[in-house]
C-alpha cells in the first residue's frame, strides 16, 4: 500500500506505507472477531462446560435427593455402580441398541437419500413425506407405536389376518421383544430426516461423476457406493456422529414413554438409568456416576466414528 505526498515543486509522489501499518489491519480484525465471540464463549462455558463439570462433582457425592444433606462419597458410587447388575444390563441393552439401530439407520437413510437425489418422479413429495416423523412430537410417536404394538393392536391384527396368529405377542410387555420395539421406533424416528440430509448433500455431487461411472458399465449400486459415497464420506461421518449421540442420549424418552425400562430391566438403557436413578430413586450420586460413564462412551464413540470415516477436520 502507498500514500500520495506533495514535493516542493508541486508534483505528487507515492510513498510506501511501513509494513507495521499494513499488518495492523488484520490484527484489528482478529481482535474484533475475538470480542464478538465473547458472548457465545461465555454462554458455552456456563451452559455446556459448567454442567459437564457438575456431573463429575456430583458423581463423587452422596446426595439422596435435591433437598437432602450432601456428603462426600469418593469412589463409593463407582463401586456401587459396578456391583449393580442393573447397570450391566443397561450397558448390554445400550450396546445392542447402538449396534443395531445406528448402522441400519445410516445405511438405509443413505440408500434412500441416494434414490431421492436421482430426482425420480414425485421426488419432491417424497422429500416432504420423509420429514413426517420429524414433525410428530415424541409422545405422539410413542402413542402410534403403543397402539400398533398393543395386544389388540395393528401388528397382532395383521398377523391374525394372514393366518399367523401363533406369532402374536404382547410386544412391549415381553422381555424378548421390548428392546427390539424401541430400536424400531428409534430407526423410524431418525431415518427419514437423515435421508433428507443425505439427499441434499448428494444433490451437490456433479452429475458427470455418475454419468462417467455408468458409461464404464457401473450400475446404480456400484455408482452409489464406489463413486458417490467416497465424495461425501466426511458428511456421512458427521451425520453418523449426530445420530450416534441422539441414540445414546436421546432415546431415553422412548423408554420412558413406552416401557419404563421393563419388563424387569430388559429395555433399560444407560440414558434411561440416569433419569431413573435421579428422578425416581433420588440417588443423584449414582445417577451422575452413570452419567460420567455415558459421557466416556459418547466420547469414545465419536473418536471411533471419526477414525472409521477417516475424517480430516
């Protein structure tokens, strides 16, 4: 950058600006950006980092209720949790839930999103239909599944109608099927919205890639997995992370509304156990000890997904 100066004979001359002046502008912009980020940073510290630290603090306390006296427990809560068979049942149920629901949801949603991205007849209507589960409140979705899976509900009625009455069951009240019903609700709730996200991302992939693959003899299946999937791998990883976190932490509401963790502990998950011990059993120390374990599981899951999808950001 230069400035104009006037010489004694009245002509103009250009004088270069010192480097320090040129460097001050970006520095000022950076400082201004930092100031603008302060409110968001304060909000994050108060409502994200603060509660996270509180979980670790409460996990080290004997706290038998919100209005009860508090005492230091040290590692007693950890020993209590590890000796509790209910905790290990919830670990097993959560592992099954994640191992079944997450791959099924991501794979089916990706395939459905790929189909929508090809703009078949009626694809605009299909996009709206895929949003329907996301537009229904959680209690309403639970009521739909409760009505369908009750002993005199739609599922048993359909089985009896086709001559398979011997397969009817009290699906939500049976230890062998309660967790499977909750997994089905998790998948149904998330697959449509996830498919729309994939369709939106796949729509931005150049058509020339798919056309070139088809000219080389690749069908839709091969094009979908060997051409389009590598292009949006990072995006699939992000969506998988989000669905992993929702399934791990958010599915407790389905358990609460449909099975209450039963029969017995057959559908108790870690996230529901946190709620149950805190608000029903009034054992906050136990609850937050499970919460710490749940946090570590979530962190390990995110790192694993990041590694699987070879994300670089």
